[in-house]
């Protein structure tokens, strides 16, 4: 397992490996240096579980290891697709999966034009990011102008404007966990008082959501659109049914395990062991 920060999830994975007698070697990516001319298959064993929090670090290491013939989960294709909201949304649009109406623009002026077409309220998201960071609600053209102006002073990566309709949903969304070809658990995330985002990183409260056929079908289609591996699928209940608004590449499950009773870290390890055979 490659990591950079030991979160509760990494500890849960290590404990699950212990229980299952799996020889899990934890490698801190911060201590790692890699020689492009060397062979790494022996050092990295049968399979690498990629758990780095830093997205750019993780895709660099995954690219390196894959080119050396090491199997990494999630693979580079999946990490590149699910780790970027533009890539993942495009894959889902092409697969006919219902997603919120979304535009892409590159300047303040063209974004405001896109917003006129889309209508308000709308949501601005960085194409790469998580935990609700830098996701801004634009209620009208005045607030959109100020938010976009702020972005113009940030790193160029924040000037790829992913603009989405604000979905009329209840104050909650759904997070489902896909392991290979199974949806193993799902939760409602109910937003904290006065917070419009539902991320548990922003105080969203988790409640069990029994996996329905509709949810399972949508999540498996969303996961297949990314490739194959471990995914966290975010969905919203719109007036027209479920919409998928995000697929996450490195799943966080610390709140889901106690609420659903599903041992997600064990199931992840089972999946990896199965891949080996
Ligand atoms: N289009 C939208 N309409 C309404 N709420 C949204 C929309 N997009 C995101 N949100 C809210 O913001 C949260 C974070 O958005 P998300 O796209 O999942 O990005 P992140 O990678 O930061 O989790 C969602 O869980 C949801 O509560
Ligand atoms: Mg999300």
C-alpha cells in the first residue's frame, strides 16, 4: 500500500490485512525515490494499492509503476479519468449516464455567457479536487462575476471553469462504494445546518442508504465508464431521478463502515487478492 498520510482508512486497511493474514507492506511515498532505469517488480510485490492523498503525486507514481509492469489499483487510466471531474463527466455523458447539466469555459467572459445559457443558481468546481474545496455557489451574475474574478488570480489550473446547474435536491446526497463489479454499500450524506455542501469533510452526517436496483445499475455503469477498480460514486436526487455528479478515485470509508456495518477495507483486500489469481 502506497500512502502519504496515514488516515483512519489506512489504519483500517492495515488492521483488515492483519486479520486476513495478508502480507501488506506499507510504503510512504514521501520517502520514495525512483530510478527510471531500474526494475521494481520485486520491491512492489504482486499488487499496489494506491492510497496517496496527493492526486498529482499518486498519478505520477502510478504512471511510473505501471510502466515498470507493476499492477496498481486504481490504475492510471482510472485515476486519470475519475480524478478529474471533466474527464469523468465526459465519460458518463458519452455512456448515457444522467449527470447534472454542465459547461466548460476558459475565461471570465465566456463563463458568464455559459451561465446565461445555463441559468442561476449554478455551481463552479475545480476539475481536480475533493472535500468540497473551492466549490462555489453562484446565485446570480453579480456573485458569478466576483467568484470568477477571484479565480483569475489563482493558478492557471483554476481557470478551467467547470460550471454546473445547481440541482434541486433535498439537503443531502448519496455516496455509494463500488468494489470491482459490486456496489457494496451506500450512505446518505445530510448537510450540516447552514451548509449547502454535503461532504462529510464539511460536517455532513452519514446515514445508511440501502442499495436499490436503480442505484446499483447507475453506479456500476458509472464505474464501468471509468474503467475497473475501486470507486466512490456521488449521486443527487433530482426532481427527474438520480444524477451522478462525481466519481471518486481514492475512497474514504471511515464514516460508512460503522453506519452500514459493511467491512469495506476487507472487501477491498478481497478484491485485490482475487485480481492476483
Ligand atoms: N450541481 C450541484 N448541485 C447541488 N449541489 C451540488 C452540486 N455539485 C456539488 N454539490 C454539492 O457539493 C458537494 C461537493 O461536490 P462534488 O462535485 O462531489 O465535489 P468534491 O470532489 O469536492 O466532493 C456535493 O457532495 C454536493 O453536496
Ligand atoms: Mg464529492
